[in-house]
C-alpha cells in the first residue's frame, strides 16, 4: 500500500548479501529523485552506501536504481522540500526543525540525515 507516495526500499545487506526491505518516502525535487534518511544512520543507509544500488517497490512494480550520497553542503534545499512533503509523518526525527526554519537550522541537522540522489535504471 502506498501512503502519499511512499515505497518499499530493497537493498542488499552489507554482510549477508540478502535483500533487506524498509519503507521510505522518496522525494522528487527539481526533476531528480532522492531518498532522505529521517532516522539518520540506519542499516538501510549503511547498506545503500556499501552497494550503491537498490530497488523501489510499489505493489507489483519494482524499479532498480543506482544511488549517490550527497555532501552536507547540498542538503539544505532537499531537507526543506522533504520536510514540506513528509513532516506530517517523519517530522519528529528532525529535532524540532521544520520546513520554515532558517537555513542555518537546517544546515545544523544536515549531517544527521543522509540524502541519496537515485537514478532509476
């Protein structure tokens, strides 16, 4: 079931090589697709860093992708857009920083929230 555009992320485990699944909220921003980690350095983040690829699943449709992690200096507009779209569901993980917060506040939390640009194959 897709809730407002959510998907299931599948990424191979770093050690086991087995597919691991977790729900995610993809963000389309300026023509590109991103995955933001609201809970920070989770297992899916570590696995995606290691593999650089994964799959997004919605119902029976599976889309394979490659991923590149963004540096902190590029995250501010993406985190702001993510909070605009998904704060109702994940805002509690952003330490009280909302979409209308000053850039400095968003930059301060950026290192705690990995962001990946994904390219569908």
